[in-house]
């Protein structure tokens, strides 16, 4: 990680939509959050034109100190950009280069080069060469290629050499080439590539446009030559990346590491079949009340332990970045930030100064932060508590000298097996060898925690929350598991094995089909279009959502802006963040849920009274109405954003019409404060999470434009069972007929107002037909699930689904409903 | 450029060869240009649809109506520009942000260069006005790099500026000189019909651009004609 700022990029286009799409594509190719790509396009979102004043503004925004490369479309864009330079002060103007590259090709190459740390001349030179690859493919003579760096003969002679065969089906196309270039640029080595199959090369591996000219197709033999300090390292990593087909950052896309997996029984991450192997439980971390030495000494010991863990996490992060891509690696940035968190360190310091020993002070500080996350109503954010604990435990182990006891391959055999454990930390998941691990079965954990997400990204099927009895399965037992039906069969019969293998094959084909059609609309077999959106809680989610073909952001968990900080984000910061999301989503509609917090003071700057039962207390909209300052600012930011991009606002945890009316008054005040009137296309909806709201949907209907059902909370409140509580989790089944009946009531009462489902049920492909049959017209799911859910919508016949839904309402339990839809005959 | 300081620092005793425009007449010029653009909007777009992308009339009308709106709004707040610099700058910046097509940066640069050349003055002599106009023309050259005969706005503005300079040097007053400049602009505009375009989107047409009058040269001729009307009005 270089501390140097990156070169910024400005896209100037006559068309807002064109620039939006191009920028989204560039972000996908170079998903580095530090990369600034600003756009100045269109006179507004629909009128073609360019505006020199806006271009100069975009240049100012894009500059992080390393200068800016401006990429333009046609004629007047160039004139306007030229004029824009006059509006800049001289110091900045000297750091700006106008680049003659074709817009789309140039932008992508520029983005990748800038993300790799290239200076502005390199970025512009690379972009100018962007047409070279296309010319090679079309067998046109290459124009003069401006080589950003020359290759001398001596560089080729000495140093390390290796070869690899291109395994990517589409060859070394843009995405894998970009991965390779970024790797090369991050290391201190001069690397060249030669296509030994065609004889093209050598070309510098640090230049995306040149690497593309290799014309490396699937099966071609590529020779890598490297010189310099890290020559061996770069060669090893390139060969390893090639074997993993140059992982793309998004696990949903096409480079899952199938080749590195055993070819049988694990064709798709849905199914796992193999012998079990239990991971040993790490020894309990006992924080003894050892008498403290002097406080300075304790603090020193603690900071050393924290530094040691920082180094460890950094190396895990690097591994994750190489193997799983930058997108997944950012999970560990959060870990690093926690280790560096001034609030935590101050708290621990205070405890040490008050006489506590380092280990107990650290444990106390971690417990405070963990409880804040655990108090959040949203399960996705709540799951971060597990990360906090994992990082906290790492430091404790370092402090207590039990560091060596972490579970590193305690398995007796090296044969591929299904791992069984109580839980795994994110770092442990990254450390797993995909060739050795067929699947993972965990007693604890939730589907939204980071370990589960990382396992999915690695392509390892994972079943979690299976209960402690799985820990008693003897090692070496043959088991079969299905992550979709959540079945775990011990000692399966030959028939069951055959059926699981067939499911694996079918699932694999289905996923491939879904992926190729992800960008198309989801239309049922009888012609009904269902919006399939994505749930977002970060900018990365938005980028992933755009990649996986989401029609909109059906739920934005705005809490992510408010957590982990000492003061609320102001209106400007929020509006900027929302616009960034919209931009990452290519201008698709954002459904912004207002702040949904509650419980035990998750926000230090907005204290709430202690409550014995936060789930039935002041949370969601209730809290916002009780302390309207935060929501007033948030609504203003939302209204402002809505003037620039399509936006809906969504109020969480509504129980009474009176609450909604108060919320609408606050919204009216925000519109008045903004002063520009009601934004075009702005719509207002409420979450249906409380049974009372579902039962009164008809009373709410006149005052909303849409409903969004949060099935997670609706299930918990309807069945009075908390899903995180293992003892009652089985009761909290969203397919319970009581919940289905409530969804049905909402759909009826809504009339022509659309009803969406944004809970986990929406991402359950087995429930798609049921939800459409009930009258749900929009589904919002985790970004990765969008292709699958779109495909499952396409298999639905809405008339047949209605008949089945009627039977589901009258079923006697969740299992009966499941049978109805898994085997509808 | 000297002209500004010499005029403002020693107004007394300075020999004014021929009276030039003051702020009020500059304001009338801008508004008159907006009016004729409005009137000729359809014609300009029609010309542009033959050899360009059929938006010159729409773009110029959008830009100039935004200019008038902004002048009116400033007047309503009693914040009308108090110098030629401020007035031309405001016009230029508005055009840059509202015209959209290539005319935005070109006319924008024209007015911004005139702003700088005018300086903080409330009135200028005829020769000063001619110099200011030349500065605007130089801006267009710098921005668009046109040459005479490329079938652009430059083909009417260049002869206009040349005629203005020559007429003033021959001792004509501003009205007479501007009338000559306007006639030269019109002649230059008419000459574009037989030219082949070498700039902008019309150049994609190659020889097929011959036989059509250039919309940019047409709007530029309207700008010069608007000055004749505006500066001639009493008051």
C-alpha cells in the first residue's frame, strides 16, 4: 500500500448516462476505493451538453495531490475542457493533463493505471495506447505505440523466469489483465511478458494496454521475466494468480477458483460431499486478574501485542486481496481500523491508568464495542460483533502468550475434507486451502457474518448455525450437505449421494445461466416484471450490486455512515455519500432507509435511555421521532440527493399511522428547508416489520407510495422468537403461515401501491414463487444473490404461484409451506 | 493591455477620438443579441440540421435566455454588473454553463476575453471597443484554432473586426464603423455557403458540407448586427 495519493480522473461527456455507465465500468475494473473518478457530463441528466465550469469543479474534486487526467468524448467536450483549465489556479492547472484517448477504452485503462499508482504522464500515455489491443484483435497495423517504459536487453537476460498457461476461458482479457498489472505495479520489479504461443512480446507487464496486445487466449503459453528486488516474489504471485485464473475482485463474477478445487462433488458451492474433519477448539482465553505492574509497562505490553496483530492482519489482508480480490479484502481494513481506533485505545488506556492489567483492560474495551454492534437491530451490521471479538481475541492471545495455539492445520490427514467447527474467524477462513476443504459446517454463526461471506467468496460451501450437536460427529464420517436446502446428511445412502450429485450439476448449470442473464429484466413466464434490487451497506456493496445486475438499490442501510464515529455526518457529507452510491449504481434508484438504530446507545453522540428490552423499545422511527435532530438533517440530505438522482425514502419500524404522519411532517420541513420543491420521482415508503403495521396496511396505504416488508423482524415479532437465540431459532421461520398471511394482507391492502420484500426471505430462491404469488412486485437481496433471484423469477408462472400461495396461507406450518414450493405436486 | 489604466487613471485631458459604448449600451447589446437569437432560433437550427447536429438554435437560445434571466435577477437584487469586466464575465460564465454544444466554450471564451480586455471601466472609446472585440476574437482562435475558410463563426467575425478597425482608422464614428463591420460579417457569413467545413461536426461531412450556410457564422453575424442596433439607440 503506497501512501502516495493516486492520480484522479475526470470524464467529460455530452451525455450524463454515457458517463455514468463508463465510470461504473471503470470502477468495476479498478475497484480501489482511493481512486477518484469525477464526471462532468450533460447539462443535466437528460440534456446533452458540456459545461466548462462543471469540468473545472470535477477536476478540483478528482485531485488528491497527484494531478488529474481528463478524458473527453467529442468535439465540444474538448473545447470545454480546454476552457475549464483557465478557471483553475495555476498550481493545479500544471497537474492536469487533457488526454486524447477514446473515452471508454481510455477511461478503463487510465483507471487501472491510476489505481496501480502510475503518475499522470503514465496514466495519460497508457490511455492514449488504449486502442492498441483492439487494433491487434482486428489485425490492423498498430500505430506508433508510445512505450511508457523501455525494455532494455539486459533487463531480459538476468532475473527470474517462469511460464504459465492462460486458463481463463476468454483469455487474458481486460479483467484478468488488470489484476496482473495491479499486482506487478505493487511490487518492486521490472516484469515483461512474452506470448510463447504466438511469439508476441516482450511487453512490460506494468502496462495494461501493452499486456492486452499480447493477444493471450485460453491455452496460450506466457513467459514471465522479472528483474529487481522482488523479482522472485512477483513471479511466484503471477504464477499463483494464473492458476487461480486471475481472480476478479467480485466473487460473483466469472473467476471462481474451480480449477483449484477437487473436480468431483464440489462442482458448485451449493453441495459438499466428503469425510468430516473437526477443528480443535482453541483453549479458552482466561484473563487472569494478575496484579498489575506499573501502568506504563502494561501499556507498552499492550501496544506491542496490538502491533503484532496488525502485522498479522495485514498479511491476511494481502492474501485475501490476491486470492479473493480487493472487494473481499476490505473486510480486513475494518479489522485494521479497529486496532487503530482512537476511541478503543483511549478507553483501554484509561482502564490501564485506573490500575487494570493490559489483558483485562483490552478485554473490557473490546466488550464495550462488541456490545454496541450487538445492540444494532440490523442483522447484517450486528454480525460485525463477531469480527470485533475475533480481532480482540487475537490481541488477547498475543498478550497471554497463547498465540501459537491458533488453529493452524491441526487436521491429521491432508486429504480433502469437510471441516466442522464451532465457529471460524474471517482470518481463519482466508487461511483455508480450497484444495483441502470441500465444505464447512459450523455450530454457530449467521449467514450474514463475514466468515460466511468470505467462504462464499472462496467458493467453499458453508452451513452455519447448525447447533452444537454437529461437533459430536466423529472424524472421517461421510456427510453430504446442501447449502440451499440447509440439509446435512450423515452417512448418506447411495441414493441420497446420487441425488446430491445431480443437484450439484443442476445448480452449476443454473448459476451459469443466471449469471449470463443478470443484467436483463426479471420477467415471469407469463410476462410480469419483478424488480430485483440489492441491499446496500457500503460503497463496495453498490459496486457489487451494479456488477451483478441489480435493477435498483431496494434498501440502503444508511447506518453505515453513522457508526464508528464521534459525531454524526453532516448534511453535505451524507448527500455526498448518497450520490456516490447512486453513481456506483449507475444512476439506478436508491431506496434510502432513514437511520435504524436503537438499543444500548450504539451511537455515542445520540444517547438513548437504557432499556431492559431494546427490541420492544425506542428504535427505528420511534427513536428518530423522539430525537428529531438527526433525522431532520438526514431527510434534508435525502431530499437534496433526490434532486440529482432517483431516490425513495423508507421509514423503518413503523407501528402507528400517527408515527408516519409525524415522519411525513419532518419530510415536508426538509423539502421546505431545501427550497426547491418536491423532487421529481421522489417516493415515500414504510417498512413493514411489526405485525401491527401489517394488520393496518390499509390505514397506511393513502399516505405512502410503496411498502417494503422486512421479513426478518416481521418473523421475529410475529412468532416472538429471536433468530440469534439458538434455542428458539427454529421457531423464527419466515415461511411460517402466520408470516405469509401477514404479507398477503399487506399486498391486498396496498392496492396498486407496490409491495417489496427486503428481508433474507427475498434472497431465498425457494420462496420467490410464493412471494410473487402473494403479490410482491419487488425483491431486494444481497448483491451476490441478484442473478440467482432474477433467474428464479423467470421460472415463475404468477397464476400458478397465486394458487400455491393461497394453499400456503392455509398450511399448518413452515415445513408444509416448504414442501408445497420445493415439490409443488 | 494599457488601455484600461490610461483611461481610468487619467480621464481628464484624454483625447477621445470617437465615443464608444457605455455600460447601458453594452447591456442593450447583450439583450438585443438574445432577442435576435430568439427570433432566428428556428433558422439557426435548420441550418445546423443540414450540416451539424441540429442544436445550434436551441443551444444559443438556452444560453442567451439564461444570460438575460441572470441580468434581470441581478437587476432585481440591485446587483447589476458595475463594470464592463463584470458584465462580460457574467455573460461568458453563463454561456459556458448553459449552451452545451461547442458554441458554449467558444462564445464563452469570446466574452471572457472581452471581459479581461475591458477591465474595470464603465465606458470605453470606440477604438477601445474595437480592441476588446479583437481580444474576444483572439480567444476564439485560441480555443477553436479556426483558420479563415474553415466554415466557422470566425469567417464572419474576422472580416467584421478587420472592417471595424479600418473604418475607425479612417475616421468614421462608431455607428458608421459598426455598420461597415456588420456588412462585412454578413458577407463573410454568406461566403461560408461555398466553403467546405474543416472544424466541428460539419467537417465529418467533407465535401457534402459545401452548399450550406454555416450556423456559427450566422449567429456571429447576428451578434455584430445586434451591436449596431443597440449602440444606435438613444439613451
